[in-house]
C-alpha cells in the first residue's frame, strides 16, 4: 500500500502541474532595455529624421538648436555669476560683522 500511495501522490502532483501549466500561459521573460540602448535608439531615430529633412529645414533646425544652446549657456552663466555675487556679498557682511560687532567690548 505504501508503494501504491507514492504512485498516487506522484500522479496527483503531475496532474496538478499539468493543470497549472494549462491555466497560466508561459511568457518569455521581458528584459528591460538598458538606458544606453534607449539613448542609442533615440539618437539613431533623430539622425534619420534630420537626414530626411530638406536642406532649408536642416538649416532651420541647426540655427534653432544653436540659439537654444546659446540661451541655455547664457542662463547657466547668469546663475554662476549670481552665486558668486551672493558669495562675495556674504563674505563682506561676515567680515563687517566680525570687525564691528564681534570685537565690541562688553561694559560691566
């Protein structure tokens, strides 16, 4: 009976596995595309789009891109200049505080 019980359990296990495999379709595991691969595909599609433009369209895109790049550079330089100005002003205020407020002797 022990041998018959093992066969029954094995058969029941095989039946359950077959049932599970029928109800759940197997899907191939989908690997996420690497970021560098996505960027490469984006650059390739952008290059193909640009090459498909007529010559005047290419000129407009190059001029517009150049203007946008220069505008971005101008914004970054203004930000850096503002940060340097704030830093210098903070240093001056700190030095004035040290010389005039911190060195005042207390009257007892």
